[in-house]
C-alpha cells in the first residue's frame, strides 16, 4: 500500500507534466531572489501562491500538461452598455 505522500505525488504527477514542474520551480527561484515581476504593472511578486500561478500560466502557454485554471477564481469586468 502506498504511503499518503506517495499517493499525493502520483496524483499530482498525473495532473501536471514535467514542463509545469520546471516552470513553477523557476518562478519560485525568481521569487526568492526578488526578481519575479507580475504582468503589465511589473510589480515585484512576494506571494508564494502568485509565483506558482505565474509558473503554471507560463507552462500552459508553452504547451505543457496543466489543467485549465479554476473558473470561479477569475474576476470579470462590468459590462459596458
């Protein structure tokens, strides 16, 4: 029988590919070094969760095996009339 951590690891491996792992790892290193910047504003990223989100987004753009972002998390703009 698999240990809890091994089961979690295999579950994660089936969801995310190697490219996702390398992109997130790079984003985390950049955050630690203080060189990771966010999108259009260019503000420095200090949040761990934001660094992971940036890494996964880059992996998606590069064609890696990453599930789509959760739809409920996204903020929508008010519609113009």
